[in-house]
C-alpha cells in the first residue's frame, strides 16, 4: 500500500491554526447571535453576519419576500381567471382587450410580489424581442437562447454567492418560466419565418409561428397573470400568436 493510503496526510501547521481560528470565530458569532435571539425573539435575521451580505446586494436581486405574498398573488390570479374566461372572452371583448388585461394584471401581481425586481423580466424580454426582430435569419433563435440562459444563470450564481444554502423567494422563479417562453418562441419563429416548410417535421409545422408578434401580443404572452410566477409555459406560443 502506497504512502497515499498507508497513512493520513499531515495538515501543515499554518493551515491547522487557520482552521482552528476560523472555527473559534464562527462559534463566537453563533453564540453571540443566539444570545441576541434569546434577549429579543423578534430580532430580524439580517443582523446575523451571514445575512449582512444579503442586505448589501438587495439592489441587484431584491428584497427577501415572504411566501405569503406569493400565495396571495396565486389566489388573486385564480379569482381573476373566472371573470376573464366568462366576462372577458374573445367573443365578447376581442383579443386585444384580453391582451391588455393579461399584461396589466400580470405585471401588477409581479410588482406586488417581487417589487422592483420586475426589471429583470422586462430587460430579459425586451432584449430578446429586439434579437428576434433584428437578429437575422441564421442566428436569432440561438442568440435568444444563449442570452436568456446566460442572464438566468448569472442571477442564479449571484444568488448562490450572497445567500448560499439559504432560500429567498426572488425573481429567479419567474425568470426560469420566462426563459422557457422566450426560447420556445424564438425557435418557433425561426421555423415559421425562415425554414422551408417542406423540411419541417409535423411537430415543427404545428408549433411554428409565422410572423413576429406585436409588442402587445408579446407582452401578453410573457406576463399573462395565470402563469407568470408558477408552473411552466401555459401552452405553446403558436396557440396564441398565430390566431390573435
């Protein structure tokens, strides 16, 4: 048996001392924090050293939101869905009015739940729309996919940096859903606008989108209130954008 397995490697003295020092420091911090909680049970978690970095980075990802806001928005969306289906049906008010309602209610619910973090959704969707409109026939769909995934990944990685191991209800949830919508729409547009229809599979023909949606249609698809914060994409963009 070689030296790697025959005996345990010895830690250098400096490394051992550093580990011991860090261990004592963490223990002292935790002891102090627990004592503070005993003195004041309602003390905000933000005073703990682990959460000080969270406060310093609120302006990028946003405030720590309580799950009750999310639940309230889901209940409101469920309640609004009934009159939206019956009173504001396409036959009664037309598709344009429905687009306005879906966009407006969806943005209001997102703003209530996540505050100014909504700017992440707006930036990701507006940049992707510009790419779909002016990115060209060869690379527009790939550029939307790359940009959306990179934007989402940066937000996830940044959150891991400042809140590793924790759980904060933030805009990364809606960003994941919007990334699905953006990539599916980009590839559907590429199939419908630029590819030879004879070369498409049956599934591609069914889901292809033949023209770039208007800004109102696009925002309605991105922000529809019954799927902005939870679940996947409600349905394929072709079901909305080829008929409205």
